[in-house]
C-alpha cells in the first residue's frame, strides 16, 4: 500500500515537472526567458499530454483499483521526459500508447457500468489517441491541438455528467447532449477549424458548455460552503471560458486571424481545464497520493488571479498587444505558484478533524 | 438498546463526513451500506456514487476517523468500500433529491407558454 502511494506520488511529481517545463516552454515562446528553453516548441504536447494526460490517467488508474493501470500515466510521464530529451518520435509513441491504454481502461469501465458518463469518458480518451496518432503520423501540433483539447473537454464533461445524476437529466436531455457531442467530433473529423470553417466546432462547443451549465450541480453547490463551493466557483468560471472559446472560434477563426488560435486554446486550456484542476486538486491529491493537503479559503486568491490572467490573455489577442500576453503569462505562472504554495502550506497546518469538505 | 445507541452515535459521526464534490453528508447521499456492531468492533461498509470514483479511500479514511473520534477507545473501527455496489439517486434522502432536482428554466417555461398560445383553439 505504501509502495503504491509512493508510486502515485511519484507520478504526480512527474506531472508537476511536465507542468513546469511546459510553462517554461510557453514563456520561452513569448521571448520571456533568456537562453534556449528545452522543447519550447513542444509546449502544447507537454502541457496536454505530459501534464494533463498524466493527471487524468493517474486519477482513472487509481479509480480502477488495478495497480497495472499505473503503467498508463507512467507512459505519458515518460513521453514528456522523452520530448524534453529531444526524442520527439519516441515521446509521441509513448503518448499514443498511454492514450490507447486510457481508452481501453475507460472502455472497460463503460462495459462494467454502461452509462452516458462512462461512454463520454471513453470517447474523450479515444480523442487523445486519435490526436496522438495524427501527430505521430506527421500532423503538426497546431493541427491536432483541438482534438487533444477535445480529450480534456470530454473527460471533464464526463466527470460532471457523473455528478449531475442527482439532477436526473432525462433521456431527452441525454439525447440532446449526444447530438452536441456528435457535432463536436464531426467538426474535428472535418478538420475544423483549420479548413477555414469553424461554425460547427464553435456551435457544438458552446452547446456542450450550455448543456453542462444547465445540469451541473455547481449551480446548487455554489450556495454551499467549503470545498464544494470553491469547486463550484472554479467550475462556473471554467464554463464561461468554454463559451468564450466558442466565440473566439467563430469570430476569430484560427485559420484566418492572427491570434484567434492563441485565444481559443488558452481559453480552453488555461481558462477551462486549469480552473477545473484548481477546483479538484484539494480533493484528488489526498485521494490519489495520500498527501495531507486540503482546501482553505485562501485558495480563492490564486483562483481569482487565474481568471484575471485568462481575461488578460484574451484581451491581448483581441487587441493584438503582445506585451499584454506577457503580462498574462506572468499572472498565470503567479497563480499556479501561489496555488501550489498554499496547498503545500496546508500540509503543515492540520485541523483537529480531517474532513475533505 | 445499547446497540441502538451506539449505532446512533456511529451514524451521527458519519453524518459529519461530506462528499467533497457535493457538500452533502455520506449518510444523506445513501452511501452507508451497512453498520455492524460486535463487542469492541464496528464494521462499516460504504458505497460510492460510481465504482470508478477515485476518492473512495479518502472518504473511507475520513469516516473511520470521525467514528473513532466520536466513540473513542476501546472501539476498533473498520470502514470498507464496496466497489461492486451500484448507487442510484433514489438512495439519497428526499431532501437531497429535492435540493438537486432540476428546476424548469424560465426560458423553457416562456417558450412553452408561447407555443401553447400559438396553438390554442379559438
């Protein structure tokens, strides 16, 4: 048991290293770091596959209760290391194997428990595999970025769907969501937004966000307290960014505008996905690693800072102001460091009764 | 009677343990499958809202701590999670189901009223 927890903690640390190097790559691309930054051109794969992919795979592996499933996040963590070491092709292979492993793992869950949320989770993992295969086959990071982001969006959507069962959306509501998801995947298959058209991708993304917002329990738990309220606040902000990303895709088509792609991917990656990580880390980290961290109200500060960072990034892209993008990057890094520091501090200050809420 | 009092204390302790995502106690969510009391030992079996829940162990540990703190020594407390159990919203308390029930949207209500007027008989 202790060895397992240690392995899981090791994988979290590997994900954190991917985050650090991915962020460094991003800062390097903005010209904010002196000297060459390892794998600066691979900021996208390191962040999506190395960091988020490892976190999601680890959570799923722990949930499965089968220790061999830890091979999946080990593969994605290895992929990030290989990219940093300049072994791009080997890294891409590792990511593809991790994605295929996650697809099999989530499909097995869907067979054990046939439900909308297990199906969506499997579809999300399959998008990771699809994007990784395309990248290995020669597509550029830019070309596969929305497929990879689709993996993150659908994974989060599946988790929210699972929790929304208390709200009991009916069969018609589920059918409507299935239609939106089909539209999203079809848009990706048609090559949007890089074909020049982005309306289907934008529309389906906005529709998915609206559906999730309608049925998400966050609209109830925002009136609660503690961890549940904090998570709800981050989630609702994240949904707003998902809608903003959909607007960017429509009004600033990445294929034809200068900063449209930057706005959309950061609204999704930083605004939506990273907000979700902030929301769940105080619960998932102790569950997966045994780390004695917990929610404290001070976490609202870095969460709010993150929202400001995303707002500034989008404003910079709309205004074509590179200096603002650098400011947004500084705010993003500051929010991540502040969040991590506060979480770490909670491990030294223990309450009398340990309660996840 | 004594067993009933002890079980009451156990459930009172478990009522302090919330599902961190929902902010609702595991008792009100219907996650407490069984409480068995033997001399000096309490065995609790929980279920999770989904067999693929990654925080089952965390909730079990928190529940164990809460019951130990409530009862004190010399009780041995063991909490297990039944991964094969299938949870449904009907297991939750009526007040919880009512709190999370979908509320009809104003836009939906207005659309329905508008359509009803359009197709109303003269």
